[in-house]
């Protein structure tokens, strides 16, 4: 028996090996198979054949290929709709901290030497034999994460490996990270500034849903890199939220960790992600309507005791997810611990049906209101009336109110 027998279906691999018999599984899949195979996902392979020859052999055998990265020697083979990424063995000619110019090689150890960590530089051939050139198996058994070769050189080749180190160390390391790695990271913390916000965000969001989060962030803080990625991090605030059961949601945890106004810009987050962060930030106002129909600021009053009417008013203006997000940041700021009214508030929000204003502009047209800006003014006035009553009036009641406001008058629109 070999580790390949842990795979629930190896028919695709066997097909590839019938065409490229020298190819080997590489990296994370080998590592995870050695750990028992529970978390094996992508089956990536390496092969000594140049990419054009590799692609020609696969296509001649009837396998569909996609040239996903030919300049770096990578193609994707699709077998029964399952993708297999296959890359020609490589060696680096030049690197600039982000990109590398590569050349093909047939030397497996030379290819392994350019990889990041010893536990990711493992190969498995079609017979199930492990090829380990840098002690990755021993490191895996010892819960030790080490860079391949010189740690400083690996980081200078690609500064993102700093964040990858902390992400992988949280999963595979022990409580004390490798001293050589930490020393090299601390000395090169400034290289983080050369990375794009998108790359930083991708790794940071994965770190935030990983194991041993506070320990990992503590190590990052000690190495002098956390604040250069996440402005004004509030570790104590995040720790309180985690103690209260903060979900494994990377963006939510990021918003609890920092409410710095330039956070979304620095990490080049999408518009949707940026909006979600802004809504959960206690410094930004939520607005609702009180029982008299006036605007009521909720920023300082987002508390567990909010009435159902108020929650419905908020739900009519803000996504439910955003209000639940806001509850986590507000609870962390309040210092409330354990089971509290915040848990009840989140349960209430989760159970509520999002209210939808039941009248539209064509209803006013049907009542004889001429098309134009007056319709928007009229519908806005009835909307305020509806919200002031907890978003409870149904369509029939809203239509009656609409009729009551005709003909248009300042008194009718102001109610």
C-alpha cells in the first residue's frame, strides 16, 4: 500500500501517468496525503518534458489541455472535468521579489530547490514512492516549517512568502516558529511594501480563517509586518470577538481587527468588500427612522435592546449581513463576553424577513400622478411613513396612504 491508495479516485492520475510516466505529484497534495489524505484537493504534477512536448503528448492521447501558463511551463489537463495542473521542471534565472524568469530543467532536485518550504518540496511518483530532497518528511512529522535552503534568499525571490510562512506555520508548525525563518522575515519586513494590495489581501484573508489565529497574528506583530499590511491592528478587539464565537469569515475578522479608514484601499478590496467593511465600522453612521418619522442616528445606539421596529427599519436600508457584522464589532467594543444580548440580537436579525416597501412609482401613475420628479417625491414620503411604522403596513395600507397624499401638497408630503 502507498499513499496513492488514500485517493478516492486515481483514474485521472493513472491516465496522465500512462501518457507522461515520468511525471510526479508535487507540493501540497503529497504533503496532505502523508498526513492521511483528508484534505487533499488539487492534484498538481511536475514533469521533465518541455511544455510543448507535454501538451502534444496529452492532446495526441485525446486529453483536453488548457495553456494556463505556458511561459512558466504550466498547462492544465482536463480529465472527466477534473483539472490537473502540470508544470515542466524549472530553475530560476532571475527574480525581482515578485516575478521570476525561468528555464526548463530535467533535474528534480533543482526544481525542488526553488520551492518555498521543505514540506511543499515533496514529490510522489506513479509507484507511490516519495522523493524528498530537503527533509520535508521529517519536518512534517516534527511540526516544523522551514524554508528550502537559505530563508533570506527564498524571501527575496518572492516577498509574499513572508505571509505564506505564517499561514502554513499556523497549520503545520508548533507554538514556536523556526528561528532562522523569523530572523530572515524580521530583517526583510520592508519588502512587504513592494507587494500589491491584492496579493496581500488574498493571503491575509486566508490567515484570518486559519487555526491558532491570535498566536499567528502575535508572531506577525513581533516580526514587524502586521501593521504594514493591516493599518492600526486591534488585536485585543479581535481576541474578544473570537472568544465570543466570531465566525470563520475572513472579511468579517479583518473588519474587527482594524477599522482604519484606508484599510480597503490599502488592500485593494473589491467595491462589494469595501462597502461591507464600511458598514461594519462603528465610526460610520447607520440611519433608521424613529416613531415620529425623523432620521435617527444609530452609530452610538446599535445595542442589543433595539426594538423589532427599529431592526426592521435598519433591514429596509442595510443588508442583513452588514447588521450582523456590525453586531460583532459593536460587541467587541462593548467588552461584553460570553452569552449576552448580542447573541439574542443576532438570532433576532437572522430570523427576520427583510421588509420590502410594497409600492412603486407605477402605482402613483395609476392614480393619475403625471410622470416626473413628483412621483419620486411622493413615493419617498410614503416610504418614510412606512418606515416610521416599523415597516409593517402592507401594500393595501401603503396604497391608502398614497391616495391620502393626493393632490400633492407640502402638508401631505411631510407626513
